[in-house]
C-alpha cells in the first residue's frame, strides 16, 4: 500500500477538525479510508495486480470520497 503526498496532506488537515487529537484522530480517519478494503480488497477497482502481488495506492480522490471535501 502506498499513500500519495496529497492524500497524506488531506488526512492530516481533516484530523485537525476531529474532536480527538493526534494519533487517535489519524487512526479514526485512516480506518474510514481503508474500511472498504479490509474484508474483500480484491473486488475493489483501486486494488491492482502487480508483479504477482497486489497494490493499493491511497490518493486524494479516495480520501476525498471518504471525508467528502
């Protein structure tokens, strides 16, 4: 899994608006982002087969869908 710089920035900015602070806010937001990939990741279009393995890149579009900005 990879997280783009733009996605990291959106996640950090969203965490500033949460009632929890620091790592707890980041954990809550990140949990929402990866939830749809936890139980059946291979059915998601964002998960790609690469070199005999699988790859997921969390980008700003994925983050925006979750935080709705």
